[in-house]
């Protein structure tokens, strides 16, 4: 889990995202325990209230659940839920923005598709 | 017992213990050495007024018992009121303990001195109030002796404490003025003025003699009554304590 | 349970150290008390902890007057720059006595911390180096378990490792058993993620008192070519500006609602340290000093 405090977004969002990344990359598997608020806040030296705020976001989205007195666990089905959420975000944050920018630069749909193809090729090499 | 009193008494324990250890060591050494002869003549050793030594000791400990305790108390959430109350309690306890201890020494010392002829051992009462001393019953004498020591000792602590609190409250400038001003006034200006007024015929008796007479009167020396001295010591002690409280009430921790 | 300062003023001879300060320290929150040297941070803490008295105004701890009130004073602990222990007292003894004065003091935890910081408790507290003296005082403050703990310049003389260890232990302690923490410092960057509430004091006056997150969201920077930036920020609450060649960066405090940004203009995140320097530097705030120049 990586945090970048220079990032413009509030820390609690970065905490939530960091844990989501952990779940998506199988660091925290479904049904398994995630670090406690204390562990998170001590590790990143942030106020526990901030960490809690980030965690609560994930509890509301039903990605993790709290077991009283035991700790916090990844809910089953969390991965697919997250993937769906991230797909939507991907569309909103990258695809839509890309098309917007392309409009300004007068790049056609065909050209974008071609560029994407080139991007994949570059990535493979 | 409050933690502060426990702390302060604990602080006093060592110096008091050392004081008596040194005292006893000197006493035993001198009692032993009286049998040694120097150049054919036996030496004679006097222990006169052991209370005087205790008084000086307590004055010095009084001087040392403000700043450290004030800092320690304030750091640990003790109020000035509690600190002052603790100071009074401590003063009473220490003075009482040392009065009894010194009285016991006086009795033992007297007995030892009876055996070793070259050793003299006498208390302040015996020297200062010889008439009273030889006229009273043992019970009254012991009681007077204890009360006398007790008020004398509390006064010594109270004066020492007052001086440090006063110095603590003073700014650097005033501190310098006081430390220079008091000795200069007392030992230079006053005698000069005294001499001037006397030789000019304005006063018919030296001020210093008047002070001397006053001291003799309030310590009961002129009348031979130690209880007058007790009252005088008590008044001074009360005054010192009252002034100390007025100064302590608004004492602050300076930042640097 | 909270601490309230009501119109607290403090005058030292001819200097006004505090000027009608109104402040609340709420239960179980972490506060950053920030200000330049001599701004009045220590004076506030010293008045709360009875080391000094207020010339005017009142302090309440849990509803009770704080001045000369032992019941109220038992609820606060002030770790200050000044070492308050007698010169001959060893660390071990000082801990023992702290435990005698504060019934909730955790002696075992204090010894554990001394181990973690590699502090020698057999040394006289007064003979410790600045760094270790700070460490000793931090250990007492972290073990004392009073509802309010004030740290006045806590990391003075500490190296980077020890500073990090302190912040870790503080957070650990706080998240296990929350208490009110007030950290007074001018090293803002290090505590900006830890503090929840931020109080900025300047020349004896409170100039900011709000949630750290809100303040950070309220502030932002606008940078770009001078003429465009000037046009864009006209009428906004400017708290400072920097210029580098033709490039200007202005720090703004307030809602950010630009509908469309002109080319070459960038909006940046407000940096707490920078904000602090901007608002406490003696330059006029919101004055059009650039037009006079």
C-alpha cells in the first residue's frame, strides 16, 4: 500500500484506495483480515480519525466488514465489486477525459482507436 | 500523606541523617580524644549550644527547599496552596523530630560529660537562661527545652524559605540592589549614621545599643525567661510564613 | 470534558503576550498549536497548567477554574521545554515520583518506552543531552494518562529516527486510548497528517482555529503567467504570492470555483507549512502591495 501525501486528494480517500488496491492485487484476500486502524495510522503516521474515515468508506461500500472486538475483514465478492467500480471510474476518469481532450486536438475516433492499438503494442515490447 | 509531603520529607531524610551522623562522629571522636594529652596538658572540649548548629543547618535547608520543590510540584499538578501547606507541615515535622533528637543528645551528652571530666556538654537553655535552668523541675525544664527548640527551628526554616522565595520573585535588577544594599546599609550606612547622630548629640544612646537591648529583651535574656524568646521566635516565624505565602501565591515558572 | 479559554490575556511588563484568546480544547482530539517563536504558544500552555497566571480572562478545565485548582490540574500534563526535575534526580526516580503524583501513570509502559528510545534511566535527568532530555519528558507525557496532554516543542533535539518513533508511539497510544493531545511546534510539516484541528497564533492572537482538513481544502494556489493570474485572483482572499520571472503563484484562501481555466494556469494544493509561513509573515495580507511596488 502506497500513499502519496503530495496528491491533491484528501488522505482518507487515499487510505481507502490503498486498501482497494491491496484487495485487487490479492494482498488482502477475500475473507482475510486487513490491518487495524492503529496499524494503519501508526504506519502512515496519520490521525486515527482519518484512517477510520477511509475505512468507513469501504464499510459503506460493503467491501470490508467489521467484526466487533476481532478486526476488519475483506467481504466475499469484494474483488468483483471493486473491479466493477474501478471499471466505471476508468471510463469516467480516463476514457471520457481522453475523448474530451481528443476533441480539443481534433483527433478522430479512428485515430484514437489506432493510438490505443499502438499503445498496446508498445506495452508488449 | 500527600505525594508532595512524601516527596519533600524524602528529600530531607538524607541531609538530616548525614547531619546527625557527622554530629555523632565528632562527638565520639572528641569524647575519645580527651584522654590524649598534648605536651602534658589534657585538652578540654566544649559542646556548647548544639541547638545553634541545628538552627544553622535548618536555615540552610530552608534556603534550599523552595525552588526544586516548586518546580517539581508545579510539573506534577500541585497547586501553590498545596505546596505552601506542605511546606508548613514539613517545617513542623522536621522541627519536631530534630527538637526531640537534640534533646535526647543533650541528655546523653550530659551523662557522658559527667563521666569524662574534660568534656563539657551544654544546651542553649543552660547557657542563655542559667537561672531558669537551675530553678525548674526536670519535667518543666524538658518541656521548655523542647518548645524552645521547636520554635527556634521552625523560625530558622521559615527565614531560610522566605529568603529564597523572595529572591526567586525578584527581578535581576532588584536582586542585585538587595544583595548589595542590605549589607551596605546594615554594616556601613547604619553604623555611620549611628555614630553621626550620637556624636552630634541627637540621640543619647547608640542605636546599636538600643537594638542590642531590644534583642536581649525579646529573647528573654534580660528577664531570664525563655518563654519570652519562644513567643518572639514564634512571631518571627509566623511573619516569615505569611510573607512567604504572599510571595508564593503569585510565583510563576519563568520560561528560560 | 473540555478546556476552555475565555478572553485570556497576558501582559509581561510592556509586552502583550496574549490578547483576548478564546479557545476550546475538546475531548479526545489532536490539536496542532502553531505559531512563530514568541507568538504566545508556550504562554497559553503555561497558563492552562498553572505555571503562569492570566492577566485577564479565565481558563476552565472540565468546567472548573484552572487557576490553583488541584482537582483540575490533575487532568492536565504539560511537557515543556524547561526541565522541571531537581538537578540530582535520576530518570528512574523521576518516573517513580511521577507515578506517585499521577495515579494513572503507567510505569511499565514508561520503562518500555525508555528501552525503545534507548534512554539510560540511571542518568541524572538534568545531565541528559537536549535530545534525550526531550525524550525523557516525552516518555513521562506518554505514560501519564491524564485526559489532556500538552506537548510544547516535543521533538526538540531529536534525530529523525526518534522523531518518527515518537509520532508512532503517540498515534499508537492515542488510537488505543484516545485523549486530548495538543502539540505546540513550529515544525508543521511533520505533524500536518497527525493533527485534526489546527490553531495558528500570531502576536498573541488566534488567527486560525479550524479543522486541518477543512483548512487544507479551503486553501489552494494559482500559478501561471503574471497578468493572467492577477486577473484571475482579483477580489479573492489572497494570503500571499511568489514571483519567479514571469511566473506567479498566488495562495488563496476560499472556495475554489473557476468555471474554465485559461491556458497555462495551474491550480495547486495548499501546503500547510507554506500557508503558515504566508499568514504569519509580517507582510500585509490582502494588501495590494505589488501595485505599490
